[in-house]
C-alpha cells in the first residue's frame, strides 16, 4: 500500500459528464440532510481500492484531510480531489477503472436522491414501488442487455477467506467463464473477487470480449468491500435491502462460497424468498460450494438451517464440495430452466419481475439496540418470516462488525442483545462461534475478534 496522497482534477471517462447547479449544491451540502458526507465516504472507499479494511470509521480517520469537490466547466464537470490515496493513480493520472467507479458513485447518488427518494411517484413503503425503484436504479446504470439470454451468476461469500478458498472461487469462476456465464458479486475482495478473476480467464479462452463483471454495493458497506479492479459495472443501491433485491432480480442463479455473518445474511435472504408460497414454482438455481478443506463450513450452515427453518429450506439448495466443474455444469443447466420458465411466462430475461419478495425483506432494517432486542425469533412464525427476522439479526451483526454507524453504536451503548426460542438461539450461537474459531468474522489481523452481540435464550 502506497501511503502517499495526491491532489488532482479528474474528468469522467464514462459516466455522468453534466450536472445541474442544484445537483452540485446538494453534493456539496455538508448539513445533516446534505449529500456531501455520503459522497465523500463512498468516493474515498473507491479511491482506496486494494486497501481493504473492516473498519469504515478507521478508513475515514486515516484520511481526515481527504476532500472532493465538483467543478462546473463549460464543457462538463470535473472532480477536484485533495489527499486522495496515491494507489488510485499511475504517473499522476487516475487509473481508468477507478475513474469509472468514482463517477458511478456520483451517478448513483444523484439519481437515487433526485429520482427515487425525493420523487413522490415512488412510495418506498409499498412493495411494488420498491421493486420498481430497484429496477430504475439498475436501468439508469445501463446494466440491462435487452434480449440477452439468462447468464448472470451471482456469487456470494466472505471477504475474509483463506487462500485455498480464494483459489477455489477462482476455479469456479473459470469454469463459469468457459461456459459463457457472467459474474455478479458484492464487488469487494475474497469470494467477491475470485469468481470474477477466474471468469476473465474462461472468457479469454473462449474469446469472449464483452463479459460482464457486475458489482453491487451500498454506502454502509462499501468501505469494507471497496470495488475490486475487475468490476466493469458498478452500482450503488441506497441500502442493504435494495442491494439484496437487486442481486436476486438481476441475477439468474446464485452460488454461495464460504463467508461469515454477511454471507449467512445473504443465505437467509434468498431462502426466505424461495420459501414464500408464491415462489414455489419459480426456478432459481442455488448452490453452496467450497473446497474439501472447508466442507465443515457448509455442514454447519446446513445444520443451522435445518434447526431453524427446517427440511423445506434445506431442499432449496444443492451443496457441492470440491468440484468446480460440477458447480458450473449444474448452474448452466439451471440457466436453461430459468430461460424456459421466463419465456413461457413472458417474464423479462434481464429482471425477475415474477419473483415475490415480501415487504419483510424490502423495508430497511435499522440495527439499533432496541430493534435488535425486539426481533422475534420464534418457531411459531411462518418459515419465510422467521427467515426474514434471522436475516435482520445477522444484518445487525454485520453492522456491528464493519459499518461505521454500527461500530459507533456498539461503542456508545454496548453489545447488541439477540434473544429468541432456545433452539434457534442455540443454533445461532453455535454457528457464530464456529465463524469466530475459523476467523470468518473480520479480516485477518493481530487483534482478536470481539463480538458485537450477546445471545439470550428465552
């Protein structure tokens, strides 16, 4: 990591060359309701690519002098940065990929604020409107390719994984690339980078020059998962729930690699959706996979799912250990079923409109101490609702681990309290302890992990 800092003026290479004066004023407004701090935080995360950290507050503290301003020119806009990490530049010029990511941040913050959040035509308390809002954000980012057959594989997994696991994700990505499948991840390191890197080799061998490597993120987590350099399409959704919906609406199948609390949150999210009665007939290939040395990881996940959500949830996915080619073949076969279903039901190939996503999975969950304490984790709930609440519990743990607001809340008010039925809480406690023992809760460091939560059995 080069610790030198650079001052520079930057013009866009791809995205958003013109802004209105009102948009500029909003982006420079540092008041409570202004966009400056959001823009500054996301921009710094993009410029710090390769310097992955679990502590967003630490990143901001290390770069207190960082500043970014918008300059209106007759020919368009420029960004003026001061105190930017030097690794984002080569010979004084910003790396093109970093430039594209930086202006993607600008594009998505402006569009989401002006055309979604402040738009009275979008009632973000309504399920259909939320789905429509996600669609508009993705369309504005020019993500969709009309007429393209289903081929986008969402890959989830941890940013803190072993070298063996990382190499395995690359091999799976390579096998997917050989089969002309594209990759979508959370855009960070580890299991988010490996499949993309592998797919680039697979695509190259097949002489595919327009492969898509889509990264989907949100402001609260971008510092911990800043975009890796392979991402050629970056979209910033306004919150974790819309980010997760963007994954499942845009992707055509999901592969899950080993991870930690964040990966478990994603697993619970997709299982809760697939368990909804209205989705019983919709094909959606879901594969959990790991190298042989990490077999225990998915055994623990499978046990937890069985103990909390039951056998019906376990039937929604296939576990494949140590066979990258089998994973790719299974996913390719699943894509054929997705294509046939959407063709027969007149659903778009590029956006899964027919998938029912309950409001419990759409409305933003604020992981405050009160909200975490009041989560209902009971076997008396419908299975998909229990999955939604379990997802919220793990979302809170992620916030306490890596998100700036969550870390600060833990410092001020102590540990999150998570309580529920004894069987559920015992399963959660065992799973989280296994994550800690395996070093899956934080990026490797000399500082032992300190839980941000306490488990209470009612």
